[in-house]
RNA sequence: GCCCUCGUAGCUCAGUGGACAGAGCAUCCGGCUUCGACCCGGACGGUCGCAGGUUCGACUCCUGCCGAGGGCUCCA
């Protein structure tokens, strides 16, 4: 799903990840290394990747390894006995923060740590700051091009486009946070049959006629046709086409702007033709014997790459199919990026094998092209399902979604689920400013921290330098839970990037918000019965949580508001 | 018929080969003299679609079947 180059092997990625942090976040590395040393002292070949995880069940310790189970066979003993022997060695090693080590269940080695390891996490988060938190260099040195939206300039973006648009943008941010050099790009099909059909549809409406049978029938065609300047000759189809092209592009750009999506490159299909890219890529395919002529048409040998049939590139009437300029386009992109990621709707999935075949035919590594498929979105408007179909005219414009739901909630809601699953987007639920809406719950946590900080300032309480603050007073499980979530964030960001799965970040940030709300409820930062030491430590804990929330929300392109009192954050 | 994605709690969905499968919502209890109750806690709730296989261990990997959506144009 997410092929990696050799230099990005998981173990190495994990090392660079923890390497970003001093103190607490090094704990995984320390434990892994101690396990490796113990295994080698035991005369075992330690596995390349030693399993080490934070068990969901805290009774199983803070950290747990399956090393004994994985190597019992080669040791010629049973896992529990081997675990016991390894533990003796581990105890002798004196690993920082480790309180006790025990064997459990079928042979797990469970570590219990002193709270100090989490106090180190707090310091590391504050040191990293909002911009640095969760950043790693697992993708350093790799340029990746993320192509998304790529809609025809023949109408407004609809709600279905929204999912791909926001997913693509969030994925790009995620990859940037993982050290990749990212280019956000979109492709405009500004030539071809669809453009002509669009022009004729506008022309017909402008003349008060019905669009052609195979034309565009949406209400927007009527609206836009009415905007055509009086001095534009309605018999000049080219002029109408160019006007309509600009109109559609303007509309799409406005909506993308409202969602905070900006492309580095808007790539024009026309430019391919003008620069002879289509001819040159055809020529290359020919040289590699990847195309052939039959029935007056030119075909791509895509069956050699798992496609169910060969595909036509040049029709018998001499026109290119959609595929042909797109192949040239991908060739251009390959020329300036190490990896390509395309975000396509589910209705284009069948297109993958032929594009891979073309990449192969052009001498590129087909695995350098990834295609992320976003499954379909069903939209609920006032509880009723609305079908998304551009041709039928009954569409929900992305503009309507953003205007009803707000940019933040629109982004967050689209990102809630894996793009592998079909999604039902309930506009009423997404727009709701209540606790059943995860975006408000999460933003509220951030606003709440801001409110505490304001309250502290009002009361004349100043945060002392962190180095002077005694973090050992943070012993409440609520406090430690916040720190556990902050520890988990960077690993989650790395994983989410590797899996091309921004929704993982959404899950995590909801958990972080939840941990903070719990802390807030049980632990007063200021007031009666709270010592000045606790106030200081808790203010810093809150600041660390704020950094995590702001950073995570930033990755998703969602604002981290100072206050929830007004709905300005919706704008 | 072939290809892709999905099938997990009443609903919407998470789940990186590990120990008792999680969250939110819904339902039912409980909690505000302090920093935002737009909040917190508890209870209830599961044959992880079905059947095989690989593995010390499978919701996770493999095969087959069933069901849902999408795709299989010299359309885009």
C-alpha cells in the first residue's frame, strides 16, 4: 500500500523518530537496545525488529515485549523460561526509569516505569514546540508529488470532490511533517471533448435553449450562462469555452481557498500539447514496444501489467483518449519527483493498472506511483440522502457544504474516517455545535487551555522557567494520561504518514482532547488546595497539551481557537 | 463473469500478527460553592459476515463463499 525505499525501513524510521527528542521519547530506543543486548548475551539472534509496545491494558505494564516468544524456538526452551532469563540480564543492565520487569501471560516481558519517564515527555514536547512537535525525518531526502482534486473545469466542485481534496491536502501536510519534500499539484483537463460539451451547454442556455442531450444539465449552467457578458458573441464557441473555463476555475478556486487548500502547481493539459509532451511520451512507449496499432487505433499493452484488456490511446478518428495526455502528464511529474501519489475517486480505480503499465513503459518504477482511492461519499441534507451525480444536475456543491458546516468542521468530518470506507456525511451533524460533534470537542480542549492561561495571567500567576519547575508533583493518573497521549503523538504521526492515513491523526487528537478534559475535571490548576508547585507543573502540562492539540489540528488544517464562545472559528 | 474497497456493539466508525477487541453517539445511572458542565465518571451493549488454512498466537496474513458499493467504452 505504501511502498518505502530501502533507506526508509521501519526500524530506521523509528530510530530517527525518537532521535528527534531528548529525554522521555528516547525510552523506546533504550528499551529496544537493552532487549537486543540481553538477547545477544543469551546467545540468541535477536530479530531485526524487536517487538515492543505499550499494552492497551495497563495491568500489563507500561511497555511490553514479545521477544521471548519470538525467539523461544531457536533457544530451544519455552517462552516463559526464556523470558525469566532475559529479565535477569535486563535487571542487571539498570535501564533508566525502569522500576520493575516481569514475565507475564504466554511469555511477555513487561516493564513498569517510574512516572519520571513521562515527565521527560513534557519537557520534550515543550522543547519541540508547536512547529516541531511530532516532526521526524523519516522522509528526508525524498520528494513526493501529491496530485489531488484534478477536476474538469466544467462546473463547481461537488461534495464528492471534497473528500479527495481534504484528504489530499491533509496527507500532504502529514508527509511534510514526516520530512518529505512535498508538492501539492492539481491537473486541469482544459482541453478535449468535455470542454466542448461544456461550451455548447453554456451556449444553449445563453440562447435560452436546452443543452444537448449529452451536455451538462445542472442549474449552475443556467446561472453561469446568465453571467456571460453582453459583448461576448454567442456564436463564438471558442470564446464561450474560454469564458466558461475561467468561470469554473474561479468557482473551484474560491471553494478551495475557503477550505484552506492551496496548490503549488495547477497543471494545464493544454501545456502538454503545446510542449509536445504527448508526442514524446508516445514515442518513448513505442521504442519500448509498449504500444501497437490495430483497427486504425493505437493501443497500450496494459494487459502486460495486470489490466483486464489493452487500452486505446489514439482513437481511429485520430483523437487522443483521456489516457494519453494523462500518461504524458505522469511522465512529466515523474521527471521532477521521487514518488507520485495520486488521490483518485473510487470510480477511477480501474484506471490504476493502465497507468502503472504506462509508467513501466516509460522506464519508471511503477511502484514509485501510488494511487490512493477515496471511496464514495453519501451526503445527508436535512437527514435525506442526496445523490452525487454531475451529469444529472442534482449535485451538492462543495460550496454548500462549506457554507453550511464551516471550514473546520468540513475538514474534520471528511477526515474522520479511513478513505477506504464509504462515508456518510451528515451536514446537520457536522454543523452541530454540540458534544456529539468531535471537532468541537477537540477544539474546545484547546480553547479551554487558552482560557486557563488567561485566567492565570489575570490572577497574576506567571509560569516559571520549565527547568525550575518540579514535575515530580505530576502523579495523578489524569495528569499522566495526558503525557501518555503526548508521547503517542509522534509515533502516530509517523505511522499515519507511512500508511497515508490522516484519519489516524484524527483518532489520536480526539484521545488527547479527551485526556485533557479528564485532567481538567479532576485536577485544578489554580485555587484552594492547589500548591504553587502543582500550579506551575499543571500550567506546563496544559501548555504541553496545547502544543499537541495545536500541532495536531494544524496537520489536519483545522484551526486551534482561543475561544469557542463565538462561531468565528467556522468562517 | 473479472477487478477494487468495505462487512467489528442498537447507530457511525477505529483497531501497526499478540494478553480480556475499542471510541463516539444512543439508552440507563451518577457528578458543578473554584480555571468554560460546550465537561467528567459508571452501567448496558460483540458468533469481529461465513468456512477453511498459515502461525506459539489471527479482527489483522492466505484461499473460497455470502452480502453492500464502485469499476470493467475507440467516455471522461
